């Protein structure tokens, strides 16, 4: 068996055996299956760890674990490796009665489970699959994080989390141990299935940019609010409101993502749904944003004068102050089309857009041949 080097720590994640054919278990789940892990030290119970698994994130690992529990495979196996500040690891059949020197090496004849890497993060309480250097070598061994382990993200298959009894996990990880991180006293587990969490997560509420916003440049940060039980979010961005042609489709563990390679003068639609490991939510409301044409505010340098715009957006009337006689006011729509141009005779000038549609417009103040000021107008 190979020893796996993870970042700055040498952690031994080894293959383990499973009941033949267990990886092909095809149970149907109504949500997240729940399990109780009764923990004993020297045959005395020290508490119970409650977990739930993620069939919509890692179905193969969920089914494998569930089938092993149904065969009472885990009973009397040990948490054979404990590393404070990192994780506890267990589930090796060698730890039932084999020499401690064999714990963690498992049985190479068992079926393996293919990797199911995702964007789910290795945070405190997360349950993930142990493996060796082969990414598709996971079997019955698993580990529970006692702290965030970001260097494992995208490298190991997250497939569950602790929902109760983290104090028991903390007790285990702080047990006296030898130089190989084996607890000095055997810590056994006995696992039983205990129902299902069938909760359906809420659809995310979108945050920024506000629907209908005008954005400049070729990228934009999209943000939404946290859904309390979400593990992963799925963001879709499209140039049509039915999302038949996707500009971007991505799974994330964060509540924000930057959309790049935006085309000018284009309307983009976006939506998000959440995944709590057992169910997907409905999609959020569809919001949209509009990219500027490239002839508006994003086409020029910072303003060179302190021109004041006094808008009356409900009526589409705008007054410009601090101008010079001969300055020109140009108004563009969102497509970059010039829709109004006027030359002022004094220090003020006005523009009447009352007959125009509600939305965003650009203005430029021209002095000679140069744009000396530019900005955005809104008709409400």
C-alpha cells in the first residue's frame, strides 16, 4: 500500500475492504440517510456521533457506506488514527482483531469506489473518503474533520457530515496516541441507520447586481444570500431567459462567482439553486443585467471636470451645471446609439428624455473634440 503525502503532513489513508458487491448497492433515497455511530473505549460507551450522508453529491460513496452498515461491517472496527487539529479516521476491518501494525492497510481484494470530487469543502464536521494515491481507491475507511482542511478540497470525496456529537469526535481526536497517531486504547465504533433527513432546501435569494442593472467591463461578480443547509450551489448564466444557451454553468460552495468574457450591449440572465446533499432546491428568481455598449462611461478616462447633474428621473428631465458655453451634451442608449445631442450657450444645459423608455442611458460632455465628463442616467 502507498502512503499518501498531503500538503505538509504525512497522512496514512489506505485502502480497506468492503463486502463484495457493496459498491454496486442501488438503494433509493428520499433524502439524506442518517446514521448513529456508537463509540466505545475498552468496551465502555463514551457517546454517539450522528451523521447524515449526501446522495445528491456523492451517490456511490453514500450507497457503499449504507450497504456496509446494513451488513454490520463497521461494528467493532476502530478509529485507528487521530490527529488533533485535523481529523479522526476509521473503518478498517484489520482493526477488528488484527495486529495494530496492520491497522489502516486494509484488504486489497475489496471493490473500490470511484472518486466523486466536488466543490464541497472539508470543514469541521465533514465526513470524507480515505484513499491511497489512486484517486479511485476509496473503500470503507472514512475520516471526520475536526477543523477545516482546505488542501483536501477537490482531492477527496466529501459524502457526509456530523449533525450531532462533535464533542465525541473531539474526545476521540484528543485521545493519547503513539508515534503513528494510533490511540493508545482501542476506540471502537458500532453503526446503525437511523432514518432520513428529507428536508428540501430553500431556493437562494439573489443579491447583486440588482436585476436590470447596467454593468461595465467584460466581467461581473454575481452574489446571492446563504441558504442555511446548502452544501453546494449551482449557478447558471445565459443570454436567453429560458437558459437554452448557457454562457456559464458551475457548481460552487461559495455564494459569489465572477462571470467573465461578457459581450458588450448584451442582456444576461442568471439564476441559482442550492443542494443540501439530499435534495436540490427550486431555482431562484431569474434576474438579468445589461452590459454597456463600449461607447459609454467605460470608454473614457475619469471625469476631468466637476459637472453636476440634477435629475428628475420620474419625468426624464436632467439639468447639467458647471458647463462652458459651447460644450455639447450627448445622450446614448444602452446599445450605444446616439439619441440626443445639444450644444449649450452658458453654464447650464438641460435634456428632456421624458418620451424615452425607462432604464439606463449614458451621457457625455464634449469640449472641442474631447469627452471631459461622462456618466449614467436613470429614467424610473
